[in-house]
C-alpha cells in the first residue's frame, strides 16, 4: 500500500492523542488534591487575612505572609466589603 502524507499526519495525531490521554490521567489526581487543599486552607487562611486587612495592614504584607496572590486578596476584600485603594493611573506616553 502506498503511503500518502495524510497517513503520516494521522499517525502523529494518534501518538499525540495517546500522550495527552496519559497527561490527563496523571494530572487528574493532582487537580483533585489541589482543589481539596485550596478549599481546606482557604477556610483557615481567609478569615485571618480579612482580619488583618480590617486592621489596616498593608496588602503587600498580607499577601506575603499568607502566600496568596494580589487578585485573590483583593477579591476576598471586595467580597467582605473592605475598601480597596483605587489603582494608580499610569500616564500614557505619546510617541
């Protein structure tokens, strides 16, 4: 049987599909564990983070001590009704 270019592409796609299935199977337990850990840790971390924010502690210090990102901190603060400083407007430089 004569091979055509599509045969080579099809074989490459089969190999990639098998590799991606293996990645999905290996990654599934990781996703479940990370989700569980995130839920459990947020139950203990979120209240103390918000308590610190209510005292006026600097957001950068709260983030550093809690090992959380900016967007998560500000989302929690917004949900809790804690005022958030407006973003600084960076001046636009005209070319």
